[in-house]
C-alpha cells in the first residue's frame, strides 16, 4: 500500500472551526454484546443517521476521546441526528458485521476507523452499493474508493518519535535500541514505522531488535521487550522506540521486571494517554505524541453531517490528498506535536485534555510541581 500525505498539513489549532452551538443533548443507550449503541437528541436538524465504527478499546483514546468528541460535535451541528456507534474490539469480522448492521439500520454516512486496513475495502464496497459515503477516519483504508480521509500526518508522528529518541540518546552512533512497532494490520502503524526509520536509520543508531505488536497489545509489547532483554542483554539497551503509550507502558514494565531503571533508558510513545503523561512526569517515559482529539473529531462530524445532507466538504476543510492504492483521496491532515516533560503544561493541559487535578494525584504531585503544574484546577 502506498500512503503519502501531500501538500500542506494543518497545525492543531488551524483547522476550520466547527460551528458548535449549544444544543439539547440526549442520553446514551447501553450497547449490546455486539459493542453497538445509538445516541440521539431532540430538536431540528434533519434526523440523519451517521455510523461511527471504531476499531478497538485497548488504546484508551477511542472510548475516552474519539467517541464522545464526535458525538458531542455532531449533536451541536444536528440536534436530532443519530450516532450509530460500534467498537469492534480488534475483531475485523465483528467490524464487518457492525458495518452491515449500520447500513441495514439506515446509516446515511459511515465514519470508519478500520481494524484491518487491507480488508476493510469490503465494507466500503458494501456501503457504495447502498450509495452511502465513507469517511476513512484516523486509519487509512487501503485499495478502496473511500470518499474522504481524516487523520494526522502519520509519517510525521514516526519522525517526531525518532527525532525525540535520537535527541535523548545524545550521540546516537553505536548505541542500541529496541523497536516495538504497532499492529501489522493498522495502516497507520506502517506509516509510523516508516517515519521513525527515516530518522533512526540515518542517525547511526543500531536497532538491536524490532517487533510488530499484534492488536497494539501492551501485554504483547511487554513480552516482546522481555525477549529483547534476554537476547540483547539488559546492559546493552540504550533506548526503546515504542509506537504508542500502551506499547511503551508494556516495554517499561518489562524493563522494571528485569531490573532496568526506565529513567535511564528513554522510551517513546504516542496518543498522550493519561498514564503515558504521568510516566513522563516521573521520568519513566521520555515522550509521547499528542494528536489533539478535538480538531479530528470535529472535522469528522462536520464532514459527515455535510455528506449526510447531500453537500460536499465545507469550504476550507480539505487541505491535502492521500494515496490509498485506489486513487488520491481528499484529506484533512492535521499536525501532531511531540510532548515531553517540558511542554506538558502548554499542550495537553492548555488544550483541556487533562486537568492538573487528573494528572497530579498522589505520587505525581511533586513531579507536577517540578514542571509548574502544582496548581490544581
């Protein structure tokens, strides 16, 4: 699959603002065993149905940020629109059934974040048979005629991770690292890896062991790191490239189990999960990549509502194109930001993703104070 972002990418704050007015909100109904639920609100706006199909819940952002962010943004645009929500729990077959159910239930648009980017084309084909537009959300669906793609510049994510790790190593030449990449079924993971390698391979660092992590599982990442420590030796690992905060947490757990002080071995991450930010505060994780959830979910809601009402993309929203193997897909491409201890306050706290009260509980209080986050609000 070829995945290359083109033209300019927005900074986090530069995406065209979504017209978020106050709207009456309904309540979520409990999902069934299939992982599905619907959310609607009373009022005017067309009563359109939009399916949000997310891939898994091991990565905390999907349930904590993407689902509520999208739902709230859509409600503000269309008070009586309905979100047909499903989470596939990393099961591609389950997601196929969820997509079919959404289509049967009258979805006007599919916002699809695929479990398996390569096999998700069947869902796109099925939607097209019913004249339903498909937005490839966060992960790029390969070799299929999707209508739009909304994500971050994913090669840049890997570049930021690689650059941060090289910086943390000081002089990287001759130093050894372990690479723990993301899920092989995730098209984004391939782009993160490509971006990271573009930096690491040119730096002179030695990649002692490299793994892809099925399902983005922290437990599997921990096992991989344990294998690397056994093979390389605990005194011969100078850094760890971990593709996200979950795999980073697994790697750190393995190091602690082997008697390695993680504050001495820089570890990367991604998604700015609460646990990842707190590890950064303690010095156990060197960095994460922040992909501000609000611009992505608001862009998806705004575009989905436009398509559901028979309109094209709102002016100024599309800022690039991405090759998914079937053609160039009109895209909304956002810029990620590297987060270290030095800029936690100016990124995830300033944006309102976390409050100091969330970050600074208990053992994290003194670490917060050291970086100017002692005021609880």
